[in-house]
């Protein structure tokens, strides 16, 4: 095992004797074996142990054992006492999650303070299988089958190629001492139930069940990586993105094999859950324009021709514009305000507005448009509901909700970003132009 560790594992993980690392050390057989392998291989490391204060005297003895091993082997030792029960109660999380947070926070603190090159963890092959099955029970999808990585960020797991049986044989053959955690023998937690009951029953189905499971999961992991590449290609071709959000035509997803998975990988970074994505995918078959789905930060709108994705609109309470105002700040951007001579060229950009100052009554108001609002668009001789104007302008619902209007004494002078009102335009008799220009 030592030969395999030094000839295969260390080169693969690019571990160097010139570096210095941290080992998360529980005192159990897994961490004792990893400490011994590192020590025999000449990899410099320090030991970090966490006393979670959950098992009374047994926890204290684990800490004493860890300190003794470190002293006997001449390895720097770091100890942390974590009030796991208190943290779990304060944060409303499980004991296991609290212990995980305490452990990883402590390890990272020591690594950063001592400028160490990485953190060794003693997870092995059996831990990997338990993790994968736990992920399956949580419904994590194909990425849950990846399990734990040998190396990710600062975390390094050199024992994933070895089974628990391998480690026990190594410990006994090298006459190593270790501690047994009595809680591991209890089926109180999901992982323990898997370890003690479910997985042993599964392994009894066939003599090579465990080996075949590991092989299958390895192939699925490779398949998942291939899918990730194909997804990125599909996304770059079909998802159209601009400063307002993203758009996916229905034709790009309706008859696409694996469409639900493609949608999930697209929408997952924006907080959409698998059940929501399944609803969205089902709705795409016969879309009803106007249907909206929300995540904590974003929304999806099914429009006439496709799916719009955008951040949730920022709440806007409205602002006043005084006659002497020189700048206003809207969620859409900043506008500079100038009073200029009518001799300047006409600015026809819908983002900007040139209004006849004499026709305006101050203070002006900027607010979100609302149902019932009407105005006479520039160039027309009849009023139009803003809702109809936005429909005619083919503005998606996802953007309609963010449209704002400039109001003068109850009259809409400008649908900001789209059209000014005909009554407020500059004309031959204009003496001063009130000019909004987006910066």
C-alpha cells in the first residue's frame, strides 16, 4: 500500500516534499493510516484535531490520543474545541452539518495562518460510495454521482483508491494504534444506516457488487463531464444574452433530447429548483404567454416565442425631478439633465428625451407604469393605453414590469426608454429644451 501511495498517488496529486500540508486528524484508523503514509513518504505536514464535545470523556480521550501521536512522530499539532450542539441550535442545522462547518472552518484557518499548501482528508473508497448513495437519496442528479474529488481547491483526499479493508490491513501490519468512535456503531444518521445496513445488504447481492458499483459510477462521472461540454456548446448556440437577461427560443428546447436536463443546467445557477425546471419544461410543450416562475433572485417568463430569464425587478418607490435637477438615478441607469437651446440637434434615441420645458409642471414624477395609464405617443393623434403600447412594441412581460414613466401634473410625458408623449415634444415655439440623456 505504501508503494502504491508513493509511486501512484503522490505523483498524480502533485504532492511535493518541499511543500507543507495540514492533515485533518480524528484519531480513527483512516486518519492514522494517512498520517503514517505521509510520514513514511516524507511529506511534511501538521495535524489538526477538533474536539466536537459530543461524546464526553471519549471526545477528550480522542484529543489526548491525537496530541500524543503528534508528539511521538514530531508533528506540529493544532487542537480546537467546538461547541457543536450550541452552533447547531443557533443556526437551526443538524449536528452533522454543524460539525462539518466547525471542522472545515478550523482547518482553513490553520492552513491560511501557516501558509500551508493544502488540507489532507482521510476519506476512502467506502466513504466515496456512501457519499454517492447519500447524494442519490437527496435527488442531486448526475453530479451527485461524481462523489468526492481527489483534489478540489485546498482539499486533498489521497485515500480514495483504497478501501476500509485495505486501511485496516495496513494499520495492523504496521502495528498502528487508533481510536474507535462509538457513534459509528449507531444507526442514528443516514450515513451510518447506509454503512451498517443498506450497503452491506447490497454487496451481498453479488460478490463483485462493490467493484462494479465503483466502475459504473466512474463511467457515469465521465458521461457527466461529456454532457457538461455538450451543454456549454448548446447554450452558446441557443441562449441569447444581453444586459437585460437571457432568451431561449421554444424551438431550441421543445424537441431537444434531454431538454429538461439542459434547462436545469441553464437555470440552476439562478436559484431554480429541479421541480420548477420540470414544470417549466412541461409548460414549453404548449406555452401560455405570461406564465411566470420565480427563484429567490430571478424570474422566468414564458413569452410568445420563447423563455425570458432576468433578475427580479428592483423595487422602485418613485422619485421627483425638480426644475433645477441635474442628474437622476434609476435602476436602469443614470440620466443627466440639461436645459439647452432648441437649436441643438434632435435626439431620436428612445433612451433619451427632449421635452419642451414650458409645457412641464414641476416637480415631475418618475414611477412604475400601472394599469389604466394612457398617453399619446409621439407622432400619433389619439391616446393609447400603455399596456397596449407595450404589447404593440413586443415588449416581453419580464421587461414590462420594469417600465417607468415620467409624469407632469398627472399627464405622462415619457414612457422611459420607449417613446415621449406627443404633447410634451419640442417644437417650433420651444424656448428651452428639458433634456434627459442616459450616461
